[in-house]
């Protein structure tokens, strides 16, 4: 008995140390200089906690645990080595896996304990299972959309919000019935299946531009369901890890919604597509635009002393980031001060654009946040927009009828010269016309981002 | 049992506050690695799955079999998150370089 007690103490100690390491891990992530230490702390905590758990005296069968750990590792390694452009879908997929784990454990716990489950316990168990299963399918849908297996366009239909709310209400209702009558075991499968459907329905109407918010929100749900699992299993470690993950997801969702000037409810129930079609209005005769060749663009860039580059997801789609780095090098060598203005929603998940540029070896201290850049733009000679559209649209500042009115933007129109690399004059992702293109100081650079930038680079290094 | 739940609620609340304070300080530069790291840490749910799978012998009773099967699948899912999450986070963070010390 004594021996058993001390083993329990050892296990609890590993959990306690793991918790501390997890908190330190996130704390060290605050700066790029200490961030890798943070990953190490997280890994150490994880290994410690798993080792501690394996010491658990109640474990009678190690065979399946070992097989599962190996299989999970085999699946995890390729998922850790995807391309950087694929990180958003990988992240969505891992939210799905996390939610799957939580839902399965919750289901097993229910059938092991039913019908003798105290009301509070049943309430957290319901929360665990509902959040877990809706996050599972919702994240799979998000991953499918990001991977472009599923159509990226928002799919909307009449009465969609009503259907969704009704589904959620059903699931919660069943949860409440089970809290009061935990012996109604037949109801339990419905409490999994309905949220599974709800998760699909929730993500169907959401378009690609809203993915950063949705991923963050699903991240938050995954965290909260894990915390609920912690309550069920009475594991403080899991409660804390879940709470950290949940609050992280929530903070990111708030930042993302603010960056798009939309509320959560608007993202979830608005369906950007609906607003666009009504906001489009009658097609007007397009005013003339000025365009320029790569040679002209290179000459203007070389003559500038301060350049801000505003990259958007289009740059990543064109795989132009490495050419952009070459351009950055060529300009820096000529003494031009080059910085990058990163809008919070650039890319397909929070911070995605920074990762893509860092991958192309652009130093992170040149990657500036929107507020920093907007302060500098009036003193900037050239603002070069590559593959970004809506985040530079001045209509968001001035045109109250614009669907993106009020969204914080990068004020590139305040630079002395604006250059926009774009395939054609076709409207951007959200289908909104951009008055920036018709300004006198704007030069349109028509072409594929990668080819155009490489022509500029050739000119900068050749004409030198 | 009652007391455990209350303590758990306190723990949850304090952890949520700590989470908010720490994560608010993370630079937007690192929001993608932040999400993949919290995701990996969240997969600590594997400890619950391990106990579930380990305490119940496959075939001992229908309930035991169910718990063992679901627990085993849950371990696979969580482990793939742990391994994949840490690998990709580290890969991303390795790429962030400052312009200060110029490499040749």
C-alpha cells in the first residue's frame, strides 16, 4: 500500500512539472529569440507526463498502448513535415484529431459510468462530447476547404441559420435530458451524431477569406473540449492544457475578427458570400488604369529610398516568396530600405504570411505589423502590393456602402507611388472592386507575381 | 468528489487567466507556431486515453472492449498531434532569423 502511494506521488509530480513546463513553453514563445526553447520545454513536459502515466498502477495491458503510440508517431511525422503553404490545413486536421481523441474518450467514459453519473459530471461530459464532435467534423471540413478538396466558395441556402441553431439546440437539449436522467443511455449516440452534422453545417457557409477566424475558433473549441475532459477524468494537467489552448484560440479569433471588422456571430452566421452579391451593384464602366512594365517598375524601385512590400495570399499561391526575397536583397544592396507590411489576416491562418516569408529567409525584424507600417507609409516612396487586394482597399475607410467598410487596412494609398502586381483587373477574393487601382499614383503591373518579380530582379541586378 | 470539482473549477479559471496573459504577449509574428504548439500541448489528452486503453482489457467484457478500442484509437490521434505538432512548430521557428548577424 505504501509503495502504491509513493508511485502515485511520483506520477503526480511528473504532471506538476509538466504543467509548469507547458506554461513556460508558451511564455518563451513570446519572442523569436526564445521560442525554440519553448518547443523544447513543451516536448520535455510531454515526455515526462506520458512516462508518468505509463507508471500508473491500474494499467493492465501495455501491448495496445505501445502499438497506438508507434502508429500515432508514424502518422505524425509526415504531418509535421508538410510544406509551409499547407500548414493551415495541417492545423485544421490536427484540431480534428485532437477533438476525435476527446470525443472517443468521452464516449467510453459515458458507457463505463452510466447510469450512475452525477449531474455536474454528466454536464461536463456532455460538453466534452458535443464540443469534441462538432470540432471534429468542422475541422475536417475546414481542412478539406483549405486543401481545395471541397469547394472554397461559401455554400448558403435559405433558413441556414435556423437549421444550424436548431441542430445545436437539439444537441444541448439531449445533454440536459441526460444530466437529469443519465439512465437514458439510448440518447447518448444522438448527442454525438447531431453535433457531428452541426460541425459540417457550421463550416459549409464559410469562405476562404474567413478561414483564419474559423481555424482559431475551432482551436478554441478543441481546447475547451479537452478541458472538459480534464474535469471528467479529474486531471488538473489536462484542465490546464485545455484552458491554455482554449484561451489561445479565443484570443486569436478575437484578433482575426477585429482585423476583418466582423463579430464572431457575423463570421459564423453571416456568410461573406451573401453580402458580396447584394453589395456588388450594377456594373459600372471601369475607369482607365495606368500600367507599367517590369523595367519601369525596377527603375522606380531603384530610385526609391523607402519601399514597403504588402504581400497577400496571392503571392504564396504564385510561389513568388523566394523571388520576392531576391528582390529584397537586390534593393537592400542598393541602399533602399525595404520593409514588409503584414495584415493580420494575410494568409489562410493567423501569422501564416510571416511563416511563408521567414521560409524565404526574409529577416523577421523586417516583417512589420499593420499599425507600425501605417505610421510609416506617408514617408514611403513606393508601396508594392503583391497578391493582396481587400486588405489595401481604401473603400474600407471611406465608402460606407462597401461590404468591407470599417475593416482595418494597410493605407498603401498614402504612399507616394503605389504599384500593384496583379494578374488582371478581375475582382479579388471577396469580389469587391478596389478604387486603389484607379488612383493617379497607382501603377498596375499586370502578370504572374513570380514572373513579374523575377523580371524586376533581373533588371535591378543587370542595370546596376 | 464535490470538493474535487470545485478545485477543478478554480484550476480552470486560473489557467484561463494565465493563458490570456501569456498569449496576449505572443508577437503576431509567431501566431502560426503558437497555434501548432498549443495544439501539440493540447494533445496531452493522450494521458487520459492511455489510462483508458490500459485499464481495460480487450475482450474482458463488452464495456471493457469498447473502452480499450476507443482508447487505443484516441492514443493514435493524440500521438500524431504531439509528434506532428512539435516537429512543425520547430521547423517554423528555425526559419525565423533576425537581420542582425548576417550569414554569408
